[in-house]
């Protein structure tokens, strides 16, 4: 009889592992444990269509309820794991119960970061990571007219676009001198700066925050300049951290993510990990990476499922990401860190262009703005020497 596989985390990676195991012929006991009271669901639409009310929670589901029973997957929602006992190969739940495992997969994803500033605990200071978070944001939006978003990354700008579409006065406060600075070039940052300001967003760059004002409820954000930006809702959109503490407390090696090899195996041969919570060495980029994307969650999950049924695998992906803001779709292929030159094709004024990132004349990444053909082609040719015609016109 095949030994039992237990997956902690019922998000994109966890659900994909369970599905791929069954598709790959695994017939043993299979448990999928999630800490939310929902079936596995997509997270990217949370800050876009779900927040805007364009889809409901059923529209987020990765698989219908019947899928799990039909595939003999024991889905256990709304359950938190307190500890991993590696010696006895058992999980201790927060309610005191224990569960055995033969092989364990940790797919616990990430958590939204907050800022250690005065007033961060006030009512109306929220983060966005789950369905429950969006429900709280929606409730707050119904009773306020002004929104302050701290952080001009993907989530912050996506929520700004939705809130503006709902008729709110929106301020975005960013400590860096341009939006999405960590992941895009000055050209792309400038485009989105112009876009959001043209929509009426009060986008404040290179701006520090001192405190959240208000008594019980947040009423505004006090800047280091002394000015207060009024707001009935303050969204902290300052990035995400890996949920690796459960693994770390069990003595599994971590470093801003659970360390795994090319098969997803951790420092414990009976425990694997997949998705946003992991860190692995990329031969493609010659360094350790941690990726937060649907692509990584799905692709690494498939690799782990293959490893669990005895296949020889080695994960080294070409990452890709996307962001929807108003009628603009930003698609990113590759990682642009360390680029030494860029080529802009198309016109930002036309809202249709792409930026190719080069390092020693080699194409390493492409940011495509309303230019899907360039994105799809980039995923095929990244790594090649740049030449005219390598990618299509925007």
C-alpha cells in the first residue's frame, strides 16, 4: 500500500499537487489541509475582479466541490497546523488532535506584510491576502469616501484602480521614487505614474509615513512632512512574506522561504514544499530565488507531484507574472535584475508597448503593456542574444 501524503496549504500549489498526484497515478491516501473555510481558490482576482464585484466567491474556485470527492482527496478546510513532529511523522493541530503522514508537502504560501508604525492596529487599517480580507475592505469602502494605500506595487495599484472605479478619492503613498521600482524599469514606472494620475489618483512618491491617525478608527495617514492624508480606509500593500515558520520551528532549513532542491525536497527527505513559501537555486539565474506567482505555484507543484511518485525531476522555471490596472494589462516574462540596457518597442503614449531588458546583449526579461504577442514570444526566446526581429512589433 502506498504511504499517505498530506499537503498543508489548500491554495494554488496545494490543490495542484493533489490533482497532479491523482493524474500521475498515485492511489494512496491523500489529504489536503487548508486554514481557510473555503474550497481552494485563486488569489490574483482578489485585488481586481473580486474586489470590484465582477465575480463572486464561486468564480474564484480552482475546482468544483465534486472534484475532491471524485478524486478521493480528503479536503480538510478551516484547520490550522500547530506543529510538525518529524520524529513521529505526525502533525499536531491547533485543536490538539494529531494526524499521521508518510510524506508531507508544505504549501503554505505567503502572508501580507505590515509596517511597524504607530496606529497600525486601528480599525480600518487592512491588508489584502484572502477572501475574508476583501470582505473587510468592501465593508469599509461602503462607509467611507477616502482611501489611502501604502505601497505602489502590484496590489496597491490594482486596488487603487478598483477603488477609483467605485468613486472613491484615492491616495497612494510610496516610499520609493517610482512605482513598482523593484520589478520594472523607469520607462514602465513612468507610464503607470502618468496613468494613475490621469485617472485622478493622488500618487505620492518618495514619501515617508509617520503614523496612522485616529482614535479607535483610522482617519488618516500622517506623513513625515507633517501633512495628514485623510482616509477612512488605509490599505497596507507593502509586499508579502513566506509562511515558513511552521517548517522552521520543525527544524527544516529556511532562509526567507523554505529551502528546497530541484525536486521540491526540503532538508527532511520525507518533507517537500512548493509555491510562494519556497526558495530554490535557479541554474538559469545562477542564484537562489523565491517567486510569488501563479506560474511558480502551478509548475513547482507539478514537479513535486512527479517527485513524490518517484520520477527524476529538476525545477528551473522561466517566471512570468501579470497585473491588471484599469484597461491596462502588464505582463512580465523573466527576471530583470542586473540588466544593463533596455530596448523600448512601441509607444507608451499609445498604451501599447514593451520593454526588453538586456544583460551583455542577452535578453533576460520583457515587460509587455497591452502587447500580449510580445509576452508570449518572450517566454520562448528569453536567453537568446538580442537582435532586431527577435520579438514582434508591439
